C-alpha cells in the first residue's frame, strides 16, 4: 500500500493495489499544491519505507 500525506498529516492519496514485489511506483503530482508531502509504502510483509517530497 502507498499512502501520501500532506504537511499537516491529511491523507492526500492512497493506493492499496501496489504489488508486493513492485520496487517502483509512479504518481502524478503536477495537480497538487506546492508543499511538503510524506510518502509511506507498506508491503504485504508489513515492511515500510517512508520519504518526504517537496513540491514547488
């Protein structure tokens, strides 16, 4: 699952259809407002990775 949160913690986008073995995910962010976003990926083994993106 891929979840994206804005700077105040509001869920912006969630995608539960990400496959366990996928190592790459593409999201369209050109329509999002400028700001800081936290991306969090959790696979079916409950392993997670998080990173922050700043859109200008």
